């Protein structure tokens, strides 16, 4: 298998497995087996599982700027994906440092590009004061809700239907 083919096979396997199982429940062995390659190639091409996750996320989401978080379809899509897969390195980067500095930087850049910047731009267009701070506060609150939803510490939050949660969060974060 050529380098490009092995790399593409790993990206394809990562997109599928992270989508099915989430980040934490997907092992490097699972990824390599699905791709039909040696697990050592994950480190060689991506620096490890977190780097492969970020690369797969980039493939899945594309290069365009996403809609901002306050658009209900965007928020519902993120909540659905995070409920199904759990919080991967991008959202985890908001609350804890990763062991690999390069992955941490890439995850934070992805968080800002995908969540913070579109919100900042919205708040700036709306003439809101301190749009960057508002965007970071909204992203931090959303991240806390996502992580808290699966923690078991907030039973009402865990049980609320996604549609209700989207409406409540949109009101809370956009207000």
C-alpha cells in the first residue's frame, strides 16, 4: 500500500469509527484494523490518535467557515454529533490540556475556527460590545453543557430532548 493510500485508508477508517463509537471508545488498533494497515502508521502520518482525529474532523467538516453556533441547525447538529460520539480533542481542549502540544494547538485552533470565530463575527455584525469575549463565553458555556450533559452530574440536562436544549441554549447564549 502506498503512503497516500495508507493515509487515505486511515482517514476513512477514522471518519467511520469516530462517527460510530466516538473518540474515547475507538482504539488505534481498531483504526488500523479497519484501514488494513499497521497501527504504527497512525503515529507516522498523524502523530497519534488525536492528530488522526483532527485530520478526520477536518475532512468531515471541510474547509469552509461553518454557520455560527446560534443558528439552531448548527447547534442541533453539534449536539447530536457530540451526544453520539462524545467530546473529542477539539471540545476537550477547552477544559484540559492535551499531552501533545501540537495536538493541543491544533484542537484549540479548530475550536476557535469552528465555534468562536463565527460567533465573534455574528456579535460584531450585531453591534454587540466585546464580541470576542462574548464569543468565548458562549463557546465555554456550550462546552460546559456538552461535557455536563454526559457526566451524570446534571440529570435534568441529561434527559432534556435535544430540540428543547437547542431552544434553551440559543436563548441563553444569544441573549
